[in-house]
C-alpha cells in the first residue's frame, strides 16, 4: 500500500502480490456451492470502520441472516444476485455497482467466479 493520500486499487491485487486467501463469508451459512474466497484489503481507516479492497468467490449461495455492515460493491467479473427476505431479487453483473445496507436478511448468490471492488463501513459507535 502507498504512503500517499491517494493510491490505485488493482482489480488483480497489488502488482507482484496478486490476490490471496481471505475470509469474509461465514462458511456455515453457505447453502449451495463451495464459496472459496480470495482477495486483498487495500485500506483500513484508523478507526477500523472503513475497509476497501477486492474480493472474489467461486460460485455459491450464502444465506446472510443480518448483513454485518454497509457495503458498496462494484462487479468486475461474474455476477451477484441478492434476494431479500420478501423475495425481491436483483442481479448485478460486470460494470454495475450496488449498495447493501447493514441488517439486510438475504440470499447472496455468486453466479460464476465473481470478483468485486468492495467498500465496507461498519459503524462501531455506540449510543447511550
């Protein structure tokens, strides 16, 4: 990672390093497929609330009882179909971005090997 106030995020991971093992999915929630993951974390802010990186998975479907963060996704390859608890479904493919809000109960299906840019925000502030 650069020491600059701006830097490039490579879709194939940092040059000479590439993408490596990463664990984002709860493997016990995989309902179809394998869900083998690789990726890179390119930035974590000092408060550890904002994470930016690249994530890839083999085809699978994960049931997510409560999405753990707010996440912006931009599909590089493959596709993701998100289906909420009411049956509403949307598919997103290469060149498309979407937002998932914390707390969403959904099925998250990767169609084909799927790679995305990911920007996750996990609000760690508590209210009294």
